[in-house]
């Protein structure tokens, strides 16, 4: 699968380990940065990976900051994005099954690398269930359409 990944300075090491892990599984990973350790604004990187998912450049996205919260908020401002912050695999599984999430976010200051790998594996390997959940996802996207501003 073609996957986009982005992070702020708190998550550079975790991102690097995840890229290696995913590439070893045969995934193609596009890295949207940052690769540095100096203070960096998470929203810049969140927007980059979210745009890549929204445009279809990548199929799914991974976004990491200190908590996973700020970068997730930024991702969710991009039309077409359903980013979910998960600190454990149960939520990662159900946000795919029920919400058709297309970006997963988590906090490098909250969870360790082994938990991050489990979350990512679950997110990438769980299919959307559709059915009644499709109607609800459509409802979420209708909210976006009703509130979209064209600037
Ligand atoms: C950076 O200090 C921190 O605010 C950021 O990584 C993230 O946790 C924001 O939500």
C-alpha cells in the first residue's frame, strides 16, 4: 500500500522506525517530514499528509505529534479527511470498521514504538464494514459539505 507519514519534532525517531517497519512489510511510504528535532509546527505536516490522502496520492496516512491531538485536528480540517487519534488497537480497528478513517494519529509522548506498530498494523489491515456505517460516514461528510467555505 502507498502510505503517507508526517510528524512534528517530538516524533521524528518514532516516524523513522515506523517507516523502516512499513517498508520491510513491502509498503511504499512517502515521508512528509519533519525529519528534524528542532521545534516544528505540527499543523504544517498534518496538512501535507492530509492533502496527499485527500488527493489520492497516497491511500492512507499516519500523523504523529506529541499527543496525536494537534496534528489530528489539522488533518481533519482538510476536506475528505477522517483522521482518528488512537492510543490502542481497539480504537484503530473500529475507526476503520465503522468510520472508514483514512488517517491515524497518535502521540509519540503517549505511547511506545511497539504499541504504535500494533496500531498501524490494525489500521492498515482492517477494511471498512460499510452497510449502516456507510450512511453514518455519509452523514459526517454531509456536515463537511454544508460547512465548506470556498476561498
Ligand atoms: C509540541 O510541544 C506539542 O504541542 C505537539 O507535539 C502536540 O502534542 C500538539 O498537539
